[in-house]
C-alpha cells in the first residue's frame, strides 16, 4: 500500500531510523524510502539486525496507524485503516493491525562488488519508478547528499 506519500510519515520513519542509529547500534550505509517499502543496506554493531528491525517495525507501525487515523488531510484514511485491520485479523502474530509485512528480506553482501550493486539498485529505485530523473534528486534517499538521514560512508 502506498503509505509513504506524505512527508510526515516519511519524516517519522527518518526520526526512528536515526533513533535506532543512536541507541540500537544500527549502521546504515544506504537507504531509500519508496511509497510502499524501505530498502536498507545496514548492519548492527551489537546484537541482531533482525531484532533491531523487528523493534523498529513494531514501534513505527503503531504510531503510523495512529498518525493516519488522526490525519484530517488523509483522504484514504478509512480505506487504509480497514486494510490494516483486515490484514491484522488474518495474522496470528498481530493483535490489531498489520502495517509492515512479517519478516525482512536480507541479502548476504559478501563482496565489495555485491555491496555496490545493491546500493546502486536501492538508489535507482526512485528513478525506475519515474519519481526523479536522477537518484541524487530523491529526498528520502542516501543518494541525495542533503538527505535528512545521515549514513556511514
């Protein structure tokens, strides 16, 4: 579902990714927030990347659903909330709504060439979607030098 079409939702994700960088030892090397998903090239200095992302998804899903429910400018509010509720009803891992898909889709980055290939793929997502002509023009991407989320180079 295209949830991340509004700045306030994207800014909230950025705020929480930054929190995870500062407090959960999340190292982000590349990212992009698309309208319906996020890509990260990341690891953690301590603990499990899966655990950090799981906490991130649990925390952000509750607040994002609340933000959508309370946003008078959200024209798709009722439809979106119904979809989250329906998805949550059919997932035994949830109690109410389901915002994110279960699990993550990690890819082993085993060489500098593969790392660069994945970073290029991530950065080119907004170009392939037709949102921008060049990757560095997309605001919510580490390809943009003025991106609101700082990454590790």
